[in-house]
C-alpha cells in the first residue's frame, strides 16, 4: 500500500503539519526528504531499509556514494540529495561559530566540532582564531596526521595566528579512534604552542580534543 492510501494522520507530511516535526521518527523525516519510494516500497519503507542497512542517520549520511548506490532505490540523484542534506546540517552548525560571533556558548563550539571532525578517518589539527573580544575570525585546519606521526609545527601556528590578526586561539584536533581522552603528546604540544604564541601576545584559551561522542577540554582538565 502506498503512503497516499495510509490514514491521513499516519502520512509523514500530514503528521508533521498536524503534530510538529518532533513527532516524526527518523524514518518518517527521511521519507519526506526522499519524497517517494522505490518500486514496491513506500518512501517510509525505503527510509527504514536505509537506516537498517547503515545503522542510523549518522552512518547513512557519512556513507560513500558507492555504498549508497548499492542500495535499492538509490541512484545518483538521491546520492546528491543526501549529500546536500548532510552538508546543510553542517553549515547550520557552522553558522553558530561564523565570523564575528562572540564565543559565549562553549556547547555551540562543541557541536560544530563534532559535526566537522568526529567522522574523519584521519587526524586534523586546527585553530579557532579569535579577536580581542573573543569574536570568531575563522576556523582553520593546519595539519593532517597524528600528532605523534605528523608533527604540529609551532612556527606554522604562529604564522597563521599573525595572518589572522588573532588575539586568542582555541586549539583543536580530533581522535579518529573515537576516544577523546587527551594523550601525553596532546599535553606536550599544547605547552609548546602556548609558549610560542605567548611570544606574540596571543592567548591560548583552550585545546579541545574531539572524539566520537564528546569533546574534551584541556583547560577544564587543568592541563593548559
């Protein structure tokens, strides 16, 4: 039976209009984005199939085009649509730390960093550069690779801070293992960078380590 033959209160679009978006399941929300199903399956059935195959929304939106194209009912157009939906979500979070935003909500920064870095298979080290009023100048990725295997060079961080005309900085990197616990190498490089940036009067406000489900602050741990 197609969705049009369902009771009106059970159809995803009508349900959203009558009860609000929070009343819909992940599959129902995804079905609205998909718009229609595949042969012999409604949009909701297709959505449930995709969520079951990948294990949830996060894994679905992180899937490669090749993985998606292997699913019944998914062609190149839908791969593009799913990629666009995921990117819109990331950009929405990025707006919370866009240029000129005063960093007064640490949780907004954490949400942005989780969405940006936690699903990467490689380690990224970057900086959130701030002005003297702690307003965002920009977030910049500076190094790729593990801190142990691909050194983070203080001179490059200093150069980037000068180029950004920054007065303060939040250091950031992810742990692809998913475990956000700071390592000894993390603590050591934080000390080196703090010393180097002190020479040009740029304050290191924090060093945030991004894991799978949390962001750990070295400042909150007393390690800064």
